[in-house]
C-alpha cells in the first residue's frame, strides 16, 4: 500500500502524520509539494494540519486552489481515499470535496487540549478500527474549527450516516462544555457521500504513542491500513 501527504507552505503536522502512517502502513508516505501537478499512484492521500499560506483570507482558502488540489479532486472522484485533518479539513471544504465550512471558534480563542470524540459509525475505511459509539480521546489545536452548515445540509449528513465523529464528554454524551469550538451539532468530522473522503478537526496522528498521553488515534490508521490492504 502506498500513501502520500500534501505539503503546503505553513503545514506543521506533516511529520506527525509521517510517523502515524509509518507505524500503521509499514512504509513512509510520499511527500508531495503543493505546486506539483502530479501525484504518485497511491491508496491514500492525506492533507495535514497547519496554517497553509498563513491562513490568509480564510483558513484553507488559498490552499484549496493550489495546483496539486486539482489532482487530489480527480483522485477523490475515482474513489481514492482522502483524509484531511484540521487545516486539511478546512482545505477540503474550501475545495468543495466536503460540504459546510470551518469558521472561527465560538470563543474567539485558539484551542489546544485533549477532547473526547464519539465514533458515530464504524462503517467506513477510516473508522473500521473502532466500534460504533466508541468514545476516544485525541488532541485538538485550532483557531477555526467551528463547523457550520445549514440545517438542510446537516440533516442530510445525519440521515445518510455521514457524520464520522462528534464532540462528547468522557462518558460519551453530547454536552455543550464538551464542544471546544461551537461546531453545530457537536460535529468533529464528516464524510463525503461515498465515505471515501474524511475531514476532521482533531489530530489522531498525535494520539499514537503512549508517551504523548494516549493511543486512541491508532485505531484510525490501523483500520485504514487493514481496509485498504
């Protein structure tokens, strides 16, 4: 299996993602610069976290128009798995690969802490390493993680099982204090219609080593490796 990570000026979690993919997939990903127009033949494309182009205009707005994103869209249309984390999630929404938008955190402050997520469905290549309803702990680090979509879009996501993760308390219950950014319906991550594209704000790649406080992120990458094998 082969993987690739897209690198933008301002990316800062690509090396964390390399470590996560190396552990689960057994090989290093290809590092693809944002100005490239070609991608190697891979099974998974990752758009990592950071602050692409300094988050000028809107978070992810400029990154979405990088030359490589045209190729990412083409691969996604053909069913290649695409994972966007934090700034990567912002880029995927700005590029039209996922619905909705990521706005400034409701508290207007940068949030960096461990949060709890509920796995809303294990029926995808990204979440097959978890159980339906499982609660996991992973870190967040963002300023613009407030997921917004209109009611019709949110209803469609809910009805089609396209909500991947939701912010919850430690017991797995939805609660306002458990939502770090004000995201509508406590949404932390969503799929596209075919569940081959996932965007999420929390950082599973930073929850793979017990020395970093937990390993709950391993389920995503281990599950991906098995599902794509």
